[in-house]
């Protein structure tokens, strides 16, 4: 039986060809604010229409294998879920860090697509038990900042 302590998300990175990798800030594992609020972080900035990949790095600290690990990516804009995608990552033994690069995807284009999006990435095992979660924001803009 797996528990959230069996899994640790080490890094999330956005990869865009021809540009430096963009690390996604992850909150510390220790509890911060007693109210459960995490400090606000400025959204990542991405150009409309960009093709990118998400790289995930994690470790497994369990005595048992994690079977059927899935990554669920939900993106919302102004409180409305825009996309929901599940990717099967496979089975993992204790150890790591393991690195997975998700398939390439394109950001939407056009004036209406330019906004701030919230991304929630959830890791679940084959029974659907949540092992890890991270949330970050990105903003789609017309062109890359200088």
C-alpha cells in the first residue's frame, strides 16, 4: 500500500526548443503558513503558440513498488477547467530520481488565449490514491519578454 510519503516530486521543468529550461517553483515540503496558504509566485511567462514539453523528476521512497503511476494535468483559466489530461508513467521501484518528459504540446494562439492559467499536476497510483500534487501558474503572452 502506497502513501504520499512514498513519493517525492523533485522538479518540474518546462522545456522549449531554443530557450533555456524554465524551472517551476515547488513549495517546500514543510508546512508554511498555519492557515495553509502558500506564498504567491509570479506566473511563468510563455509565448502564444509555443511548442513545449514538461519534464518531471521524482523519487520513490517506498519499500513497495509504485504500480500504475499516472500524472493528471488539469489546466484552468478564470476558474473554468480548460483541459484534463492523464498520462500513464508506469511502475517504479524505490529509488530515483526518475525523470519523465511528457509528449510535446502547443499553447493556444490568439488574443483570447492570452491570460493566466492555473496548472494542477497530480500523481496517483493504480488504485487512484494521490501520492503528490503541485500547482503553478503560467501566463500566455504575444511574444517572449526581452
